[in-house]
C-alpha cells in the first residue's frame, strides 16, 4: 500500500486553499469586538495591521519548518524531528482534535446560512451542517484534483464577492465612522489591556496560514512553492482585512460598529436595504463553505502523517487511487459529524486558542533545535533569531492574557495537553527522531 501522497498541487492551489481557510466567519464577527475594545477608529486599524505583522512572523517560521521537512502532518512532523515521537504524538493529536471541532463548527455555520437562504427553520442548521460535511467529504474522496478544483472555485468566488462589497461601499458610504470615539475609550495603561483583548480576536481571524504545512508533501517544488504560499496568503489576507474594515467604517458610524455582532450584515443593510439578509447569507455561505472545504482537505493529512509514522492505527495511512488519505478523511468526517450533531463541539472550540498559542509557540523552540542541528535549509527565516523570538514573546503574552481573562478555559486546555502527554508516555515507545519514511509515491 503506498504511503506517500502525490505531488499534484501547484503554488496557486496551495494559496487558494490557505486563503480559503483563513478568510472565514471571523471577519464577519470580530470587527465589532475590536472596535468596542479599543474605542477609536485609528486604533482598530493598528490592531488589524499588527495582526497581519504577527501573522507574517509566524508565516516566516512555518515557511522554514515546512521546507526543512516537506512531509504530510505539519507541526507534528517538526515536533517529532526535534524532540522525538512522543512530542510528535502530543502535537499531532491535539491539532487533529482541534481541527475536527473546527470542521464541526464551520459545518453548522454553513448549515445556518444555507437554511436562511432557503427559508428553513433555525433548528435545521445542525442537520444541514452534517449533510454539508458529508457532501464535502464525498467530493474529497473522489480525489485531490476535484477537492482542489472545488476550493479554487469557491475561494475565487468569495474573494470576488468581498471585493464587490468593497467597491459598493466606496460609492455608497459617507465616511460616517472615520471620526469620533466611544465614551470611556481606554487610554494610558488601560489601552494595553484593551489591545491584548482585541488582539486575541484579531489573531484568531488571521489564523489558518500554518495549514500550508499540512500539504507540503503534495506540493510541486516545495522549496519554492511553500514560502510563496505562506507569504502570499498573509499579504493578500492582510490587505483584504484592512480594506474590509475600511469599508465598514466608511459605511457605518463607529459606535454602531462597536455594538454590532455581525458588522458585515449591518454594513450590507446600510448599502442594500431590505435585500441585505439574502445578500449577506449568500456571501457568508461562500466564505464559510470555502473554509469547510479547506479544513476537510488539510486535517486528514495530520492523521495520515501520524498513522504512517506509527503514532496512530496503520489503517489510517491508506491512500486511494485519487491521492486522498481516505481512511483518515473518513475518521475526521465521522468525528466532525458527531460533534456537529450533538453540539458538544462548542466547548472544544473555546479551547482552540489555548492549543494554538501553546503548539505554535512550541514551534519556535523546535526551529531553534533544528537550526542548531543543521543550519542550511531551502528557506531561512530572515533576521534570525529576532523574528522567531518576537513571535514567541507575542504568543506568550497572549497566553498569559488568556489565563488572566479566561482562567478556567485556559487551565482546561493546558490540562488536556498534559493528559495527551501522559497518554504518549504510556503508548509511544520513544526511539529517537526517525525521519518520515520514503516509500514509493502513490
């Protein structure tokens, strides 16, 4: 049975996949939270620009890691190569669990928007979400090319739709939100705390760029393609987010943005009037459907990599004739469907930020160890070690802020990490840092 994935993806496929994952429901909801936390239009743009800058730091770190070890699995591979199989087990299965929950949540959100479009009752959202997860899974089971074609199409459609919103806003808006501030807007030292709270939402909205690492094994010419995917995704999404926030401020008064839980919907209502509900439901469906498709594409690659390396059941490393790790895909889909159907995914999603801050921060430590072992690599982080150290410090501050603001959730997340670590000591025999196998390509 072949144990390597085919190199079928060009850098454009990778870029569409990662942008499709990054631009999700977050940009529809978080601008209001950021505005209410910071209280001034200028500061909201500082937060969104800084979010792009932090994303760039992370993208540079992952670009080097992925070109050093261009194998399916992403973060788990780098942890294994640096600290051994037990570290790989912990990072890999925590990431797989987190993304299964994310797939479930995105599926239900897709179901919610589709139900609104066709006039079904809200209680149908979960069932429709399950049906959409099953449908997208069936598309990926056919093969890699069909899955990437679907991703390219949906991502292009949603980016064009969002750009259309920008054009309409430029003509329909009056600049109502560019001036003024909220009563009691934070100043001095209070502004630092407000920025920390707002920045968590910003970081979450930008997140998704590390998923390029999960498809490294399938990229043609990964030494050149992967850095282009990482950096291209961050640059394009940063520009899109800044422009969208400018559109919101151009159309709506700033205090209305700060009160809104769905800023894009309020902006659409101001621009399109009574048609806003249908317009925004259709646009939101495009946005989250691309994110669902992308997450269902990349998550099985983590499970496949773990199982191929002996850190999961060997049956989960099977690849079909279309190049899809089909058994891993089925496992991810089944878990996501169960979570979506029961609703138990909601608490898991609240732990996601803790897992991300810990595992991504750990990747900097991994990079230091890999650099010490072998300095040369196809892509090297510029200004080393300043760039990865700055990235690590920012994530450490955000984790401390999460512990202060949400102590119970953060401690549960850290306890879960500790539990998986204990399991790894019981079931994984540590035998060094074996490299990924070199079996023939499927």
